[in-house]
């Protein structure tokens, strides 16, 4: 199930999927860059080249107040999204 689709630029799209079995999948421009299985959330890290520069992403998935999925996204240690 798609939890989030975030278009950062015309050339960068990040998708976060989470299944009922706990499989978390992170896609960067449609390519799977991280998959982990968890019931309470995991941290996902990956690197990609953007405009000739190596960029580091971290996506933190968590359960907030036992009622919803929280997703925090960092790019080069700077906040992109907090939920």
C-alpha cells in the first residue's frame, strides 16, 4: 500500500510503501532502493547522484500514537518532511 509519494523536483520522486505484513519499501524514481521488514518502523538510508553531486537520504518510518504511520525524510541531514 502506498503511504507517501513525494515529488521533490521534476527529476526526483520518492515513494514509501508499507504492507500489512510489515514490509517497508522505498523507491527513488521508481527504483527500489531499500526494503526492510518491521512492525514498528525502520530507518532506511541510501545515496543517489543528483546534478553531479552524491546525495544521502534517510527515511525514518515509525508508528505514531499507535494510530498512524509517521514518515520523516532527510536529505544530506536536512529535514525535507516531518510527519
